[in-house]
């Protein structure tokens, strides 16, 4: 195919769009691949669609290689299947909901687990029908509060989502590994560096989960790795739990006056001034900080929780959100935010700046008349026998020597604090190193959550009904394009990997004489006959500088210039990535370029 710039629906821009935050957003708009329609919503132009088609083709080939079969669901879906799985409520404000003229409820699909499950239920009823893996490439919709970074976080986006259906857990493990291997091949072919990391299942549910993260400074996800090979999203990191301590013989806890010490820093300063000890000074790590948070439930209600953690640590709200559902009767995904003044006022037992663990539902302790009825969860480092300085639930007072397991209890243990560089990997493989990345794919062993909710059962080998077990596997298609543009660029524009470039060759005709355009046309025909896609800049009244600038902005990996070298019988062939150029005789140019492109 030949794309002639004289007729191609394309306008490149010299200035960055005002709303662009990251390089990929700026370049994809400026180079004419996408255009903004609304916040988080983009139109795809001819060049963008060509890149999109190549990315989708690679995905389809790798899905076919593991035996997955393609289907296609509507994006507009009825409410009822999502009610059956409780996700109509769980998603809260995160989805687009609408009513038809008769008042029936619908949604624009954020994901399609329910529809895949019902489709298999409708057609299959025996273990002999399984395993089966189905997938689609389809638009998804989420009502992002703050869409940002162009295609990286939008309200409408394209995903490949696939689902495996097996009769038992061994089959699920096999399907999971097949998809995992296929994903690694997809990203390798796309030219995207990804790192598989352990992840939490979140609202999707299930047992095992991994993300495929593309390392980049603009990534929204923080992950860690160790020299010994451990990798995990910070939300999935588990703390190395200290051994319990024998507290026999530990001195009794003591309440001390500590006026004007509502912060950890002021408390430590006061402790060292008024209660110094011989072996070492008090530090923030000796204090037990108690942070009041509000869990915002899917129903919109608020439930307060208090997190007890070492005073030298900071709570990580994303980690708490990923781990708190099991501690609450929430019935869905929970958002977590700091408690506000109204929350605090409703609970007089919470003395701001002096809160202690006497709030436990299960074990009211020193300094408290009884439980306040607020759930108390602690960091895994708070183990039996550890001794703390913490609030006495009285303004201007703290407890010294409060021993966990002797003087106070808790209602649960939660991974709640930020993961630091240098923390030990949970598998003992060394200290952790932090980095940021973009989530390119996510795979889950869903188990039987959706099959049970929607009644997907088959007859097993013994003629008894068995609930099918499922896996879920997603790739962000449009996000992959943004990540490719982000990681393949320079100050002049995009530099596409050859597998996804909108054309194989960008041929430029520069000069005023007809002989230049005639020679360019002949070379275009030869390249087309060699099964190469050519973008041909045949614009007659455009300066060489503008043509070269557009070529570098658009980012096709091989640039061919037919111009002043024609007088010497040569054309210039330039590598967009390295900038290296060489003159090739006109008679040999087509074969030289074909060999270069096709390897």
C-alpha cells in the first residue's frame, strides 16, 4: 500500500497540545495519530488506526497460538448480569450507567466477565466441552475522575480480554501458564520491555494474580524487585514478620504526661527529654502511631478504621485499599481516605494526637473505659511482645512500655504501610529496589467467583454437576501504543519499532524538477511490488525542512530521500533510530530497502 501525503487525511502540528502531560500524548497528537474528542476520549485517525491494527494483529496471532478463539460482545450491556455478581454496586461511581426509554438500566462495559460466563453457560454443559479459552478486542469504559496522560488513563480504551474455562484447578493452572507465556511473546514482539510482578486481585477476586509492568518514570504503579529475582507491585508485597518476643518480666506500662506532643516528632523529643534511657535514645520506630481512616463502602457509607503502625512508617492508602476488603463486611471494592473532622467528632473516644490502641473491638486496654466500636488493625511488625510508646486516649498523655499481646490486642493484621527501598524481600532474596511502571497486562486466576454467581456448571466425569473454574487475562491495547510512543522517541518525534510502524518506509521527494518526482514514483512502485507499505511525501510545494520534520515526527523507522543525490545516481537511506544514513545507487535501492526492512 502507498500512503500519499498529498491526499492522506493528516495534519501534523508544530506546537504541543495544551492539555498534554506526557511525551506520548504530545507526540501522538502532533504526529496526527489521535485527536482529543473529550477528556479521556480520543478519535483515531488513519495513521493511528494502522498502528492499532498491527498491535491487534500480533495479539490475535499469539492468542490463536494457544488455541484461544475470538468473540465479540457489545459494549452496551444490561444491568442484570452485573447485579448477579454484585459488581453493579461494587463499581460505585466508576462506571457509566444509563437508562433506555423504558427505564431499563444499562452500563457501558468496564469489563466482560459476566458476559463471557453466561455465553459459556448458554452453550456448554459437559466437562468434555472444556477447556476452552475465549477472547475479544473491544472498547471499555470507566468513569475516571481524572483522566490523564492521553491514552494511558482514559475513559474509553481498547482492551484484549480473554477468559479460560476449566473443570478443575489443575486445568486452570495450565490455562494461566499458557496465557502468561503468550503475554511475554506479545510484549516481546511489540518491542515493549515488561516485568511480570506479583499483584493483588482487587475487585476481580480470585487467588493468583500478576501484572506486566513496563518500567518508566511516568508510570502510575510502583513495584519492587530484588537482586535475587523477587518482583511485586507494592500493593502485593508482604512484610517480613518479626518473631514474637517473650514479654515475661517486661515492666508494667506507665502513663506519662506529655503535653503538646500531638506528632511523632514532638513525642520523641519529649520522651528523650523527660524519659531518657541509658542504652539509646528514643526514635520514631519506638512509637506506635494510630491513624484514623474512613473506608468508603460501595453503598456510599463510611466506616472508620484505625491502623496501628510503627511511628517511623507512613500509611499507603493504595496498599490499604488492596488489602482491607477481607476485614470489612463491604460487599465490594472499598476506597480509603483520611478521616475528616466530622468523622472524628462522631467518636469522642478518639483524642486527636493522642490515640492509643484502647479502641480495639476485641480487647479494650490501658487508658480506655472500653471499646469505641472502631475496628483496629495493625501492621505486621506489631507482634506479640513488642513494646511501644503510644497514645493514652487522653489529651497530653502517652503510655510508655505498652506491650502488644499483653496490654492490647487487635482486630486484624493488614499490609498498610509504604514499602521502602532497602526493606527485605519476603522470599529472603535481598533488599528491595523500587521503580515505577505502566500496567500493560494483568492476569488472574479468578477461580469460581463468577461461575458460582451466574450458575456456570457442567457435568463432570462422574456425572455430577461441577462449578467451572475461570481465569481472566487482559492487555491494554491502546495503552500499549502510548507506552511504545513513550519509550521510542527523541526530541524530534516518535521512533516506532518496525513491527508496529504505520508503514515500512517513509519516502521523501525533495526538489523542484520533475525528474525527482518521476524517480520517486518509480521507486515507490518497486517497493510496493516488493510487498512493502510506503508513506510517500509527494507534496510538490512543501519545503524539504517541513518534509524532514514530518518524517522525524511521524516516526517510520526507514526514511528514504530522493533529491539532490539523484544527480549522482544515488538516494539516501536513513535509519530513524540511529540517524545513520548511506547513499545507495538508484538501480539497487529497491532491493537494498527490501532487504533492510524484511531482514
